[in-house]
C-alpha cells in the first residue's frame, strides 16, 4: 500500500510560501546563514501622543510603608 503524498506536498508548499511572505514583513534572511532570519527595524515614523495625553505613571509603595 503506497501513500499518496503529492496532494500533501502541494499544501505544504503553499503554506511555506505564505509563511515566507509573512516573515518578510518583520525580518529578512541572514546573508551569512540562509537558514536564519534577522528582525528588521520597526517603522519609527509613528505619530506618538502628546506629553499631556500620555498616561501618568504612578509609583506605588507597599502597604505599611511611609
């Protein structure tokens, strides 16, 4: 009895292509090691909130301390 793997191989190749496209959005193949991926810098042109709009940071003290 022989297992038909052609259909499964095609599905895996489609999934691999999809994953590679998704990975290329957040990384790139390492030129020194093609089996490795490196992250790429994020888009730093993000509009940040104004100083007044940022959440205030509150430093909490443990109970019982003064």
